[in-house]
C-alpha cells in the first residue's frame, strides 16, 4: 500500500531512476521545509558515512501516521527544519562503513531511520538494518519495521487478542 501510494504521488522522473547509481552524485529527497505544507523534491548532496553507518539505495519507503505527525509538528520528536521525513524503508546496501559487520554491499535490507528515508539514499546505523529473506519482496518489506510493528502492538498489547478469540467488528 505504501509503495503504491508513492507511485501515485511522486513525479514520473522520481520513479524512473536507475537503482544503485552510487553515492558520488546528488540524490533526490522529499523535504519538509515548512510544517503543515506539501513536501518538496530537492537535490541533496551525499555526505560521507561513519564507521558504523551504511548507505542504502532506497527502493521503497513506508508512509505511516508518525510521518504525517512529524510533518505537521505534532510528533513527540521535532526535527529542525528542513528535514526529510520517512521512518522505515527497504533497499540495497550501496556502501558500508569500516566497522560494519552485519551487512555488506549488495545486501537487500529493511531499516528504521530518524526521519530521513523518503529519499533515493539513506544513511543509517548498522544496528537499525536487517537483511531481507529472498522470498520477501522489497515492496512488502518496506513497512515491516514501523507499520507492521505498530499493528502487532495494537493487536497484542492494546486489544489483547488471544489465539482462538474473535476479532472485534471494527478490525
């Protein structure tokens, strides 16, 4: 769903790039320059990665309620303007820092970032990445860290659904 939403909302030029174009060129990102206003697509200069960081070629970014709140200034964390929203993503590792041991260039990964994954590239700590099994698509994997986790939390902890119990009619 999140990926389909992106395909309908983003300009065709955004969707027609070649994956893995490398870190030397500028890349495009959706940027929040003003709260409660539409995001703008901007060219962003890549920065060097740290020893524990990984640069990912983002293929899909989940769009969730927290992203909406942060762009309205209503989330508990308030990044300084301008910022690139996006808390969860999937993609392929482009580059790994010198001390990264969990993933390598070419690995398919999902990850969580601090509001900067609505971009062609994302840099995040290796601790926030997980390799994707071959039988899971990048599109499906993109929403696993936050959106799926939130749904599981709601069903398990909030609704207290037990095996064999009936689902409430509102679900």
